[in-house]
C-alpha cells in the first residue's frame, strides 16, 4: 500500500522534513546517485501567487536529504515562460542554494538526450535534460488546477525537464505518462502552502498551509487532487499512469498519515 503524508502548519521546512520522515523517503534515495530537486517555475511569478514553488519547501527537501547524508544535490528547472535563473531569484531559491551549498541549474540549457519512452502511447521520442536522466528526482510542484490536465502536480511537473514543451499539449495526458515512464520522480513533495485555483499560470491564490509527500507520485498526485476536491479518477493522466504501473490513484489503496483529507480539503474553482 502506498503511503502519503499530509502535514499542515506554518513552518514549511520543518513540515517537509516531518512529511518525508513519515513516508520513509530516505529509502527511495540511492546514495550513489546525484539528486535533482525539480520545482515548478512555469514562469517568474512569486510563490505567493500560488503559481510557483515556495523556496521554503525546497529548503525542507534539501534539509531532509542532508540529514540522510546525501551530498550531491542540484536544484534544476526549465521554465516554460521567462528566464529560469530569474525565476529562482524571485522565489529565493538562489539564497537557499547558497545557504546549503547546493547547485542551481537551468535545465533548458542542459545537454539534451533523445530517448524513446517504453511502450509509449503518443510520445514516441522526446529530448530530456541529461541531468534529469542521470539523477534521482524529487518533484516539488505547486498544488494547483490545470485547464487541460485538470491538475498539475508531481507527474506533470516533469515537463520542465524536456523540450520543446509545446509538443506535449497535443495528447497531454498520454504524453505526461510517457514522459514519467522515463523520468519518474522517486519522491514527490507538493507545495500546498499557497495553492492556486481557476488557472495554472494566472489563477487565484488559496492559502492552505499544507505539504503533501510520498514516494508514489501517482498516489501523491491523487491525494493532491482529492485535497482540491477533484476526484482522482477524473484525472485522465492519473488513470493512465496506474495502467502503466507508475503507482496508484485509488484512495482506498493509499495510507494517509498526518492530517486526513477530510480535515484539510477545500473545493477549488476551475
């Protein structure tokens, strides 16, 4: 049974560490590989808008990894709109990186490797950042809705590691799953401190003060959807991801630790 932690509070770094300890996330991190922390900076907006990842959540991931003796840590993203390094500065990621002596990287500038996803539905070939292919990935998305994909959480967040991003939208749900079959997150941490309803890049902020984490990205995304009162079974890419063996979206097969969904959920406008 997949385990997902929901933590509510006011200290994001501590919340993240607690959540990751509750799901034994250190077991998902092989010490011999570098770790790529992949946040969501689709654009350069501040995290208070609900659109981009809060740097305090990233800092919690770094603290957890260092606590478990992971030394080679990189924070990497490839923004869809704007400059990635500027997005890092706006969110305060550069300060986190300096404080913890970890590297930051624009994945849009990384060497690209063309790969063929196994048993691909629609994404037959895709160019992916070499760093993503060679690292253990911690996906750190924002808790928010999406006009086409219904939700944009840890699986869809992998789009920041590939190019050209515009090619994904023709068969978005299928392509999300095909991409995740190549670069599946080993750990997922949803930043639900300030979430976003109505739209993925220009939505309205919703204060939730939550962190949702686990080692099954499909289960984490299913819980994230349920917290927004979106039935996980209504999210096509979650159904397809389970069919592809990437995890489970069925809430009855997920052990929720920390806060129960019923205590923290809120209906998000779409």
